[in-house]
């Protein structure tokens, strides 16, 4: 996908299966099952899209999926198939781990940051992208290092602590910062307090990666807010603002978790936002 002078590659990690009630929060099962049919364990399929943005200077990976470090019990709980990986997806587009210059983590939950690190030949946890610098919100790192009873299962220290010891970590304090010309990180809370989205701008064209602010197309509808969101009313207000601007300014939206639609433009149908899908090659 071309966005001005930039190229966006639809890199993916494995699919993951999470409880449908948790993904859709207060929305009744009788409604959400129409768009995301659950399995016998009430889990729904979610993709882990981690787009690669190639600018004139850098190859930038947005989030890293669930990774390959997990044991069989973990994989069974979340329906993870180890036969496919993010690195294999990169390879299909002609890229290897050493080709990645920058890694952006929207936040540090295990399905977004698990691929930050990997096990080397001796079993030591090391950065998965040896030449990359990782960009994480400082407040998100503090939350991940000091989780509470509700959040601790979402954060796995091996996904992010080794980055600091390998001196490849940049902690962001600003609400908005441009890390390359046309690539901006914008702190938009709701899912976590310091969740960040990515805005991609080139030659008058804009693509926007909302991460878990709007994880799937179904979440375009305002009441569809994940039960995992720590600050759901912030999610609601921020989602309204972002989607209205995306609609008015014709942004390309890239969805992280939707198993059917990876990107598209907003349209209004009967006063509600729907998506006009853009197919990726």
C-alpha cells in the first residue's frame, strides 16, 4: 500500500483467540456473535497485524505481535499456532529482522510486544530486531514494570525489560512526537493510560494506526469498547474525536486485530461509521 512516498506492508503475526465477552465489553453476546462467531470456549479470532512502514530513511515496524517465546500451555489458552511467525511474514515481503530500524510499541501487552524479544541459541532473551531502536511511552513502561492485580497477566517482563539492558530503548515523555519525517507517535489513552497511536503522513496522504483504541471494524461503533480497556470512558471520548477527524480528512485506517479487514476508509451509513475496505496485495 502506498501512502505518498511511503510503502506500508501488511505484516502479520499469528492469530490469537480471546474471550469474546472481554473483547466487546458491555455489548451483549447476542449482538457481537453476529460479527465475531465464538468457538466452544467463547473465544473469538483476532489477527495481529503489525504493519511495516518503509520511509525514505527507515524501515519501521509497528508492534511485534505475540512472539515465539511462549510454552505450550500458553499457546493452548490463546489458540496460538507456532507454525507461523512475524519474522516469516517479514521474509515474505523481502525483509529480515536485521532490516528493521525502528520498532514502535503502541503499548506493552503481550499480544503487542511479545515479538520484541526472542530466545538466542543459548536460550537467553535478546532483542528480536538487533539493529532497531524501540519506542515506548515512558508511562506505559512504568505501568508494565509495576502492574496491579488486574493488569499483571497482560504484561510479560521478558517482552520489554531486556531492551533497556541492550541499550536499544527510547522512552517517550511527549504527548506527540515525530520520530521520522511524517511518522508521529500520539499518546491517546483509554485502553491503557499511555497507549499511543501512529500517524503516517506523506505528500498530503494520511494513514492512521489506532492500535487498541479501535482494534477491529466492529469497534467503530461507539458502545463497542473492550473489557480490557482500563479507562473505557476515555476510550469513548478519544474514539469519537479520532474517528470524526479520520472521516473528515479521509485517513486510511489500519486495524490491528480485525481478522477480515486490515485497512480502509470511513463512510457513514445511517449516521454510523462503517468501513470501505482497501484490499492489500
